[in-house]
C-alpha cells in the first residue's frame, strides 16, 4: 500500500498550481493533495524531469525508467529518451511516444510500446508531482520546468554515464603531441555498454575509418565514471585493463558527438567522435533496452590535472 506522505501545510504554491489541486482532509489533518484539474496541472509545465533517484518501490514503469523528461501536450505524450540532441530534438520536448487522458487525480497513458498505464497523481509541491502505480506500489517523482528555464546542460552532466552508451562506438580522431608514450596510444575504438551489476567497455586497435560492423574488439573490461570531490564540473573515468591496471582519465564533453580523455599519467589528450548514434525510439527496434537506474556515482578525491 502506498505510504501516506505528510505535506507541509505552509507550502507556498503558485497561483496556477494552487488552482489545480485540492487538499484531501481526513480527521482534520491534511494528509495528501490531489489535482483538481489534472489536465491543467500536467500542461502547466512544458517539461517534467524524472528524478530517477527519488523513485520508490520495486516495480518499474518502462517508459519512465528510460526517459529523462516527459511532456504532456494536449493529449500527446513526448519524451526526451536521449542525451544526444536534448534541447534540440522536438524543439526541446523530445519525440512523440504516445497519448494520455487526464482523469480525476490520475492519468491514463497509452504508450506506443509499453501499452496502457493508469497512474494516480499526487502534488508534492509547487513544481513536483508523484506518479503512483498501485499495481506495483511504485512511485516516480517529476519536477516541472519551462523550456526557457530548464538547464539542459546540467541534465546532460548529471547523467553523463548514459551519454557514453548512446553511440555504438567512439573512434579516436586526435592524440596530442604532448605527452609520454603509453599503451593507450594504440587504442582506436572504445565501446561503452551497460551490463547487469556493472558497466563494461570494449576496445580495439583496428585502423580508423573502417565500417562499424568490421571492428574487431580486442579487449573487454569494466569501466566506471566518477564524481570529483570539490570539483563539481569534472568527471573522471577508469578503464580496467588487466595488463596495465585501471587506466585513469579526466572526462570532458566537447559537444554531443565529441568527448576528450585526458590521461594524467602521461600528459596525453585524446579526442573521440561518436559513431552509430542509438536513438531510443518509441518502437521496439533493438535499442529500447537501455534504462536509467537509481545510482549515485562514486566520488574520487583527486585534483584536476589538465590546465587548458
């Protein structure tokens, strides 16, 4: 059974939001808030960001597990399922993935792949909704934003581990002249794949420019993306090579097709371009398996070594 959440009586809601919900009172105590006008509530924000780490329960709503944002547009449901192109695809709203019908304090969603879902809706605060699925006792929490105030870059940065997986492979296109020779110089291609329990990568020393399906993978190991203590704008990456241990890099994103890996041990900078973009569409095309999971990136206590 859904755990009843006590809400602060003093929550200050905007005029629009306050007109869209009603308090549920039992024995003179406010115990929940439900939308009075569900359609107006859902459409009051252009984007609803799914805070996947706030999810409660052991079940899953597949399309919410995959999406970064949802948009409710006069019966049409749109989603940003990819980081590549976020902020540009569908004028920032994403791709069409289904339809929805507002009900009293609930919504029925007809997803193109995942079918019908009836979800109860509760107001958490002025820009946060809880979508609750009674059948699995699972809740997702969505925060509302307008496009002109939504920080697409921050969403990209906060979910950067998924960005690595949105291309079939990454091809090295540049190696700096500065830096000592090291074994990673030989690598041409990297591939980042999600796995059960851990993420793994593959690498290849094949020549550049060959067709994707002709790349022969020479090595496979685990990889990990890290936050950096006291440096919120930096991510780091380790690649677990048996023959040389964990190779450590500072990870920089140039744009949604280009990343840079700086190798502090050798002082070498590498640039990689993504090839084979995997768009997570509304149809079952083999690319629909990727999903977001509740996780907090481990933290690394290092200092940034790249100086420019």
